[in-house]
């Protein structure tokens, strides 16, 4: 911990776990949605990976739950400034889905699509190696609809706008193609530790 004295003389604690410019939202979990929360039942949810893969595939709720369970326990960082420490999401690692579809060597990027039409682009390398999940549980309970339930993408090492709620699929590409926020001035990658908030950062 790095303690500096502010104007008030009260010690201000810089938490080294916080990326630059972020604050700890503690028990708050703000809802940030460009859309109205869809009425999406687990039975109507599906997840598809297509584009530059050997075997495009669609999983329904039961098929995705038959894959090996995995969890993310750690921090999340929203570009609007809040971070949360020690959240726990339960679901399946994207690696388990990729091992079924087998990305082609030419695949370098992905566009994540939501059932609502929201999109976010990501380098494929940010989605592999145990760093990205499809999740349906938060803190051991079903993921609430306003937070992307029944299921969302979680890519916690990037700003949270990349973690598409109500995830519908990934399309693998051989080039980068901006998603919803990226077309509106946000950064193509969005690494919070490098403060990649806006294009040009
Ligand atoms: N479908 C969809 N996914 C989305 C968004 C959105 O508007 N629609 N907002 C993104 C942004 S900007 C953030 S910070 C997080 C917010 O997730 P939360 O509402 O669960 O906090 O979801 C991301 N995923
Ligand atoms: Mo965000």
C-alpha cells in the first residue's frame, strides 16, 4: 500500500490492485446497458461460434452446461471508472468451446454478439488461455437478467464493455472489426492497466 497525504491531512490510500483512474465500487454493482434488458429464458438462449473455425457450432443451455464447469474469481473494471474486487462468476471457459470448433490459423480477432444486437470486438488471443468465460452464475446464484443473465461473456482482464451481456455468439475473423462502443470512439483492445479507454489512448 502506497499512502500519500491529501489536502485534508487524511491518509489517502492508493490501492495497488486498482488500474489507473479507477475507484473501488465496493458493494455496488452498477448496471450499464445500451439496450432494454431482454426477456430471455434459458430455454431460448443459445451460444454459437462461427466464422474462421473448422466446425461452426451452436450450444443450447443444456449442451453448454455439459461442458466442464469453470469459475472466475477476481476483479472487474468498467471504463466509466468503477472496479469491483473479488467477484465470482461461474460458467465454462471459452477454451472448452474453442476445442470443439477449432479456430483456423487465420483467425486473429472475434466479434462478440449479444441476443440484443450489441457487439464488441476482441483479439482472439484475449479469449483463449483461460482468460475468458461464458458465465451464468454470480456469487453462486443465477446471473441476474440486468447483468446479462441467463448468460454473458466475461473477459475480466479488459474493460468490462468487452464482456457482452446476453451473449449469443462469437464470429472469428482474420481482421479487427469494431463493435458497438468501438465504433463510438472506444479503444479496440481496452486494457485497463494501460488505460486504453478511447481510440488513440
Ligand atoms: N449486451 C450488452 N452487453 C454489455 C453492455 C451493453 O450495453 N449491452 N454494456 C457493457 C458495459 S459498458 C459494461 S461496463 C458492462 C456492464 O455490465 P453490468 O451492467 O453487469 O455491470 O457490460 C458490458 N456488456
Ligand atoms: Mo462500461
